[in-house]
């Protein structure tokens, strides 16, 4: 193969990669039943724009039973503390810790992160619960991501994206 052909092939590969990156940067769209369109971005879990580190920290705290510390990672900490406390009372301390400790560990896994503006949805495949797809909502604040416990239009859009993901209409 000549040097010219090798260079041409490399340029073709780079052009394809650049086209892929450009499409990813533009995001995606979902046509919803009412005819409206939800524009969203797919976020790489290892990227600086991902909420996955906050999610893993939250799950770790909950696996240790540290409700107050976990609630502090919410934009509505008092409400989150109450929800978590109620759940712990309902299932008991040991089950509470077990559920959250396994949530973020294999074979359960994070399968997608979608964003609408500064609001993010993390989709988890819960293998130990018959591969149920669970969602966690986060929002970027001044100091990084926090659990999004406040109603908003963006969160409603993300809930619709989660439903579409569960239906197989979104497959990042």
C-alpha cells in the first residue's frame, strides 16, 4: 500500500470519528405522543459532565446507612431524609443497607445518562430485580451535582425519557 493510500485511509477514519463526535454533541430528540419533541444529550459516564460520581457516592452512603449524609446530596434534603427514613422503617436497617449496597454494584449497572440542560437522568439496569430499569434524577448546582428532588419541567421531560427508554424507544 502506498503512503498516499495510507494517509487517505487515516483521513477517512478521522472524518468518520469527527462526524460521530459532532452528532453526539448535537444530542438527540424524542418525539412524544402529544406531538412535542424532547431534545436531550447522551452523556458519557466518565465525562466531567456526568452525574455518575455523585450517584455512586450517594449509593455508597446509603449502603452504609448514612441517611443524613445522603440527604445532604439533595436539592430538597429534608424531604429526601424523610423519604429515606420512611423506607428504612418499612424494610428494616439490614434490608435498607442491602438494597442500596447492591444497587450500584455488579451485576446491576449504569446503562445510560441523558441530560436536558443541567438536569440529568441516570438509568440503571437492576439485574437482580429482573433487569428492571430504574432512574435517578440529578441537577447540576454551583458545587456539582445533587439529587433532583424538586419538581420542574426538565425533570418531567426526563421522566418521559425514562418511560421511552423502558419501552425501548431510546437505545443509546
